[in-house]
C-alpha cells in the first residue's frame, strides 16, 4: 500500500459512501443512480487510502503530474453523469408533453360532455313545459 491521504480525506470519503447508502435506503436516490454513486464513493475512498493507485493509472492516461490524473478522471466522471442526467431530462420532457396533450384532450372531452348535459337538461325542461 502506498501513501495514505490525510485522515480527514479518508473520513470524508467514507462519509460520502455512507451518505449514498443512506440516501438509497431512504429512497431519496433511485437504485439506477445509486450504482454509479456507490462506485464513485468507493473509488474516492480507494484513492484516499492508496495514492499509489493514482500513480499507477496516471501514465496510462498520459498525465505527467500525478494529481492531474484525479482531476482528469473526475471531469470524465462528471461528464458521464451530466450525459446520463441530460438523457433523463429529455425523457421527462417528452413525458411532460405527452401528459399535457392527454390532459388537453380530456379537458376538451369534459367540456363537450358538460355542454351535452346542459343541452340535455335544457331540452328536458323544454319538453316538460
């Protein structure tokens, strides 16, 4: 095992992992998103516990300055999260439009039914008179 980060970084990484698990258990974070965050938390904890891991990966990324590898990987991770969330937002937007269209159709149908009922009641009172 290589150099270990400061105890504060290790505690923060472990707290992040515990937070992700707590959010999943409280159903505030869906399982489909939890996998990526649990993996991220484990990787952060692994980097905090063993800097040697970063030193091994850095040359394969073409990075000369080892700490830059952490930022490079973090940016790639955040781009992936951004892409996944953009896909989700796009799907939700399509669903919102379909729902709005369905509500508009239902409102028109209710309006037509109310008009028919009021005409039917008016027709019935005209026949009684």
